[in-house]
């Protein structure tokens, strides 16, 4: 049950990783399109495109445009106050920057910022771990150097730190966990031990019919072997297999001289418990069952 739950969590960690990659990839694609279109920054046509891309790309909450590291406009219109451009603290492929834990001047708390050229796309962290799951669990996404980006629930902080810096899977008395690594991020999933207990009960009920069938076969085998052992024919076959039959030699004496001139070979059966079986009992059985 523990192994099954670890595989289950590993699957959800992979799906969380795919979800985060997809959300950020869509944001990157939107910013690249803006950069290629070569609009006059913050012109009416440009503002219209900012609004359209913000609506089309579900992972983007807002797009900001900077000129000389100062906010010029966003998808809602020209800048109303002075805001400095946030410096990326992580660089992804294709000159894409990522800024963690920045929400200055944004109506959305704790945003994740994707930067490309003069543009910054604001992503809601929760969308990165917004994966439907069939059992209670906590999902998380972190950078490869261990900085947590988003987490869907409350769990042991030390466990989160460990899962954020390495790929691992296992269980404790209270939790079962698994983490996987991608090209830019690491994702993890953690569930309570109670989930495993419920899964254990399910596995036991699945195994119960098999256990009954195996028990029936074992009991039948024991009965068959007992009957074989209890019947004299079965005993004969077992005795032959285990070499319980031995030869005794009855000497033949010449009366005139008193010399031994030969011997009569007599078969004897000594069972493992030391008892002897009379020949007049087992020889007719051996002949009857073609064991002679």
C-alpha cells in the first residue's frame, strides 16, 4: 500500500510539473509574440494587444511594459504611479527571466513574474499547482536550487525543504511523499499516512478472495496427502521413494556338514518410527497396485 501510494504521488508530482511548465511556457509564448510584433510601446494598438493576450493566455493575470526600467503601462492602461522593474532572480532558457515572490503594485498577491525584453507577465502562483487530485494531498513546485515557488496546502516545512532540493520518495509515521525533477523545476506531492491506511484496507479486501482460494488449495493438498499417507498403497509408494525396504538374508545350512551353502533373500519394511510391517500384509498390496 505504501509503494502504491508513492507511485500515485509520483504521478501527481509529474502532472504538477507539466502544469507549471505549461503555464510558464504559455506566458513565454505570449511575451515573444508581443516582442515580435514591434508595437510602439503603450500605444492604443499596443494596449489592445496586451489586453487580448492577457485574456487569451489563461495563466497570465497581467502584462506590464517597462521603459528604462520604469513601468510605462500594463494591460489596463498607462502607469498611474512609479514602479521599478523587478530584476529576475532565475534565468530560464531563451533569455526568459523569472522573479519569485514579487507583487509590488499588483492587485494579485504573491505573483510570479516572467520577464522577456521590456515585458513582464504576472502569473498567479496557485495556478502552477492547480491540479485536480483524487485523494487529499499537498502539491508543490520549486526551483532546482530549492526555492519554493508555490504550494497547494499545509504540510511539514522541513519535508517541503527536503523535497524542494532533491528527488526522493518514501514515508514516515505521518506522511508519504515523492518528488520529481524537470528541466527547470522540481515538483513534489505529500499525503497523510491515513490515506495509506485506507489504501491498505482496500488492498486487504482485494487479497481476501485470493487468500481464501489459496487456503482452500492448501487444505485440499493436506487432505490429499494425508489420505495418501493413511492408505497402505500410499504408504508403499512413500516407502519405496524413501528406501524404507531392506533385504534380510535367511542362511541355508547343509545339515551333513553344518556349512552355509546359500541364503534366502527376504524383504522387510521398517518404517521411520521404527515399527515393522509384516510381509504378508504389504506384499499382496504391492502386487495388487503393481508396485511389486
